């Protein structure tokens, strides 16, 4: 998926249109990024999973759940973030509290079973949303990396000269404050964009996305022609 998104990156850059330039996805710049991103992705997912399970256990073990109940609470949260796991636990707690209020004679074991079933269904929705977020964000990482690598390859082969990169948002109502503040910002090729937020991987400030589900991209602008342009 990363390779396909990287390959698509240069096709979205008008400045490359009409050039007799062919993008190579087998260069060290591309292959090293995929390898490094893969390692970071696995490590980050593992860390998020540990945090999610720890957050769930920290709260629920104090409430004297049985091992089987804890296992059923944890199982649907595998693959979710810590925030998702906490939200699922709150959802479970709200159902228990509501049922105890509305059905005071019902046994707590029955209430917990019903709450577990409901929280598992809620987790399914969370998983779908999480999967969409991961797929969209990772595609954005690779697409923007591919565009950047394509421009650098074209520079190296003499098709392009000195370039700057301009942050470009989608321009719709979904643009967040972070990205809206970056709209139109120009920096040179090796400089970072100045924005705050959770750093998802090393070098993230070089290119979009600025955050999960970010739909921003980069416009590349030539500010000086190369000598002996092809």
C-alpha cells in the first residue's frame, strides 16, 4: 500500500507534467523510508496496544471483575488506541449504571453480561473507524513522501532547479486550526513546517499529514531554474 501511494505522489504534481521524467520507486530514498516506516509503525502499534490494555486493567481490576470478565473486556479492545479503550470502558460503565438504576432487581452478573455484549458491538464500530484512520493516514504519509521523492529525483536529473514547498489544505470545512494556520506557508525543501501536536514519526514536520486523517498536501514551486535544463 505504501509503495502504491508513493508511486502516485509525483502524478499529483503539476510541475512534473510534460517532463520526460520517470519516477523510480526502487531508489534507496524510497526503500529506506518504507523499511523505517514499517518498523516505526509496528513499534507504535505495539506501544499503543500496551497503553490501551494497561488503561483498561488499571480501572477494571479495582472493580473486582473476574479473570473471565476482564478477558472479555480486553478482547474487543485489541487493536484500539488507549483513548478508544478508555471510551469503551466508559461506555460499559454507563450501561451498567443505567441498567442498575432501571432494573434494581437484576443480578449484577446479568447486567455485566449485557453490558459486555453492548461494549463488544461498540468496539466493532471503533475498529472500523480505527482501520479507516490508519489506512487514510498511512496512505497520506506515503503519498506525500512519494511526491517529495519525485521532486528530488527530478532535481537530481536536471529537470528542476531550486524548489520551495508550499502547504496546501483541502480548502473545505473539515480543515482543522493547525492546518488552516499552515495554508500557503512556504519553506525550502529541507526545512520543517512549524506546527504542534503529537509527533507520529521522526521527520514528520517535513511534510503532511500533520495529524491522523489530515488531507493536506504540498505544492512544489520552482524558484530558480537549473543550469542546462533538460
